[in-house]
């Protein structure tokens, strides 16, 4: 079995391969360098977006699984629980009038106190996938580590255990290339070789993220087998 997020990413990567196959240079045609560059630059931007989408999808899937299995709040990462309070705190922080602040504070405790009640089990409204996914930005290595930590996943440690740490380091090259293209840098070119390398990178990294998130969900829910 595998996660829906992983299956969806496989379809998205097939889309990128299909687009990249239109590069005339793949068949040795070198008379249209601008066409080749445009196709491959588009693939780089799309690939980065698909990686970001995969991360958001697997986080949402993990949250749904935790709720469906009524995970105990005591077993959730504290940063995941705290995240749901932070939106309230940001809204309260700018209110200087105590009388105006008090109802906001009351609402915060009424909405989020269940996440801090010892022994409570998750219900559908207690952990919100939208709140979790809002923490994802351009999927560089630092951002990926911080995002997955919300699900109690130490992806760096996971990759080091299987001697695949370079996967996380190399993703920064993809994001840097994507940013340069998106910001209109004319010198930010790309070839079909770059696209092939980055597609393989995203596929391998996502596979390990899929595994690590599954293991974390299994641990939090105290399951004997992985959810996917």
C-alpha cells in the first residue's frame, strides 16, 4: 500500500516527463534552443510546485488518519498542538484594550483547549489540515525539515540512517533554480538533463518522506502496521 499523496505525485511526475519529452534536443535537434530552454524551464517550475503540493497532500492525509484513528493528544508533537493556538495569539497580540482582548482569549481557550486536555482523543475539528499546510513554503531543505517536524518526522535523521542525506541537500538546487526562473532571470536556463535529474531527485526524496510520515503516524496511533 502507499499514500494517496504518493500515488498522485507519480501522476504529476509523469506529466512533467511528458512535457519534457517535447524538448527537440532530446532527439538531437539543436536548431531551436529557445524552445528547448522554455520547455525545460517550465518543467523546473512545475516540478518544484509538485513537490510542494505533495508535502501538503501527505500532511493533510496524515492529519486525517490521526483523526480517523482517534489519536491521543498526549502523543502529538507539541509544536503541532501549539500551531493551532498561534493564529489566535497573533490576532490577540495587537489588541491593547483588555476588555476587547478578554473575549478573544475566551474564544481561544474554548476552541483549542481540547488539544491540551490529558487523555483526550482527536476529533475532526481539533487538528486542521489547512492550518498545518499553511506552514509550507518553497520546499527547500530547511522548510521541508521544519514542516515535517509538525508531524513528528525527523527527515534528516531518517535519510542519514539509510545513507541518503544528499537527497535533502540537493533539493536546494531545484528550489534555487525555480526561484531564479520565476523571478525572471534570463540566465537561469535548464536542459532536459537537468529535468531528468530533478525528477529522479523529487521521486526518491518523496518516497522517503512517504515512508517516514507513515512510520510517524503508525507510532502516534500505536499501530502495528504502517497506514500505507
